[in-house]
């Protein structure tokens, strides 16, 4: 039976490659005999062997002619066909495993009351709601005591137990959210996806940022996630149990808990007045991201304000050595002043958005007051 065009193309490419390798081995006997049928392949590299990593991690959309000669559509590869790694995998008869690395604000009295049983949750933020994103990126690793009080081992969260996002999912009787970059163990994104990454800021990341996944980057990841989900669902129904449906994107809860790192990090190089003056710029960036999500069909937004930054132990240790700079709670006054102004302007923005998006539901959650109450009355809570 004649070979298919695809098989012929593979053979046409592989024959000179194999001959070249054979000739090379004549001069270097160390390479003469290898078993070229491995059970798994792990690849490291750049665009010469990237099968989708940069596109997935940074939320980049590739356009034609990328992918036009083989996949007929951009496939995450920076070429118009296949890469050497693709041919190697074919030659070894190994299966190509495409691991799919596939988010609404906690809304407040700004809008009508909403039912709290959403089919899907998409979350954006920093360490306050990161369930494994930064760890999955390979930028950091975490060890005990992280995770010790609930998971009994590090779980990708920068705490010893669960986060607000975890309790929220529990309250809706839904599984914890998988991080967008968590690609091991067939993660399910059927009930949502978490784009939050520890150390992230609203403003674009800089070379000195802890996390490259700023709010704009997280939104870009969501846009790619949605596009990829819809593409896969149009090709096969086998993935329905792992992915949200198309109409879920409009019914989902979009959660946001981000901004504290923009303020806290700035204190290392800027004055209080400079930081206070930068808040409008930070919130313009935030509004831009919200607009993009709204344009994609997001309608239910749950927005956390930032907590009392001056009460974080690391800030007290670094900026609170002078008792005159502490407030009545023993927290750094300047940091809490910045947090209060940020929250005031964030609340005003949420009101603006609610008036602008009449078909949306924007809820603002006062995390600052909740945490301040816990700190002031800690003895009442055990």
C-alpha cells in the first residue's frame, strides 16, 4: 500500500538526518549504539524545540504563517511546520503528549445581590490566592512548613493551610482550582482556572520583579486559555470533562486579589508621596485588564481590596524599627496609609465600573477591615 504524503514527508526528512548521524558515528565510536525507543522524552531549549511553552506562559498568540504547512493553524511553534523534536518523537514511535496548560471579583453592595453558586471560577492575583502558579513556572520552590496544617506537604501555596480561594471553592462544593501552568497529573479546568502568581503586581513586571506574571500577563494567559479551550472543544468532545463549556465563560465568577506588591515593593525605593501619587496609574492598568475581560464576556466580578500592608511581619521588621512610625496596632503607619488610599480609589473604580457595565455585577470586598479587625481583636478568634 503506498505511503501517505505525511509518512513520505517524514521519511524524506529522516533519511538524510539518519545518514548524517550514522556518518558522524563512524568518527565518534562513543555514539555507535543507542536505544532510540525511550518511554518518555523531556526537552529543554529555545524556539528550535518550543512546542508551545512561550505561547502558553506569556499568553502569546501566534499567527499564520506559523503552522501553515503541517498543522494548518498556529500550534505554539515558531515555524511553519514541525520541529526536530517532533520528528524525533515520530521516529522513536513515542506518542506526542500535548499537556494542556489550560478565572471574577468577590462582588459587593455596589450591585444587586448575586447567587453564590457559579459553574466556573477564574482567579487573578498574587500570593494571597496563588495555588501553585509560581511554583509550576519553575521560578521558585517551596518547602515545609508550607502546607503543613492542611495538605501536610507544600501545595504550591505560600501559607501553611488553605487560602480564601480554597474556602470559596469549598463553599460552592467545587474542587480547588488548578494553576494555569500546572501541567502534571492531568489537571482539570472544568470548574475554573487560577492565574494568580506569588509576587505579581498590577503594573507590568520589571527585570527585578519576583514574578513575571503581572496582571496584564495573567489576563493575556486567560485570553489564550479561552481561545485554546474553544478550539479544543470544537475538535473533540472527549475533553469536555476537563474543560469549561463555552457558555461557562459568561456565567463564571472572576476574582481579583492583587495590588499589595505594587505598594509594598515601592517602599524600598520611593517616598510615601511618590507611592501615593502612583496609585492612579496602577488602577488605570487594572481597569484596562477588566475591560479586556468584560469584552470577552465576563460579567461577574469579585474584587478584594488590599489588606493592612503595614501589619505584615516582613514590613514591620524592615520599616518598623522606629516606634514613632507605628500605628495603634503596632503596624507601619506609612504602609497602611498607602493601602487605605489605594482601597479608597479602588472602591471608586468599582463604582465607576458598575455604572459603566450595566449588565455586569461588580462586588468590592473590604479585606483591609476584616484583617484589621482580626489583628485588633485576635484574642476573640483564638
